[in-house]
């Protein structure tokens, strides 16, 4: 489990970097998608520490809220950020005309960075990485 958690955290970092490159190219939809996935992979890594895996995005988001936030393990803002990122990814991936702006992606980027930091702290303190 430790190796899988580390792999997910590494992938999250890679996706944040990719999002920055996409944002610099003006591709805000794709950048938002990468930032969502960075948080999603962190959520999966965190859920693994509790022995949970889920087969859908909505289930991961719900499980994250139930098993990590409501349980008092992680701050509620992380669940809000994950849900916001999911919503922005949906907009970016499934609308024909881009509705996301650079400010949206910059804000999401900051939240993804904080999400990764919180994930890393938790995983280190719990001995998973």
C-alpha cells in the first residue's frame, strides 16, 4: 500500500506540473482537468490508508468526505476543493465552448498544491510514505 500511495502522490505532482504547462498555453480546460486528477489521485492515496477503493469518481469524492473529512482526519476545505475541481473538470471536458478562465485555473492550482501538501503530510505521519 505504501508504494501505491507514493505512486499516486508522484502522479499528482506530475499532473500539477502538466497543468501549469497547459495553463501557460492558454488551455484552461485541460489544465483544470489535470488539476482535478491531481487531487483525485491524492484522495485515492488517502482512502487507501483506510482500506477503501472505489470504482467511480463520485464514489471517491463521497468516500473522501465520509471516511476522511467527516471522521475528522482531514480538513473540510479539502473536500470542498475536490468537489470544486470535479465540477470545473466537468465544465472543461464536457462543454463545447470553454467557460474557464485563467483565474479559475490559477485558483485551482493553489488548491491542488495545498491538497498535495496535506496529503504528503498525512501519508508521512501515518507511515505510508
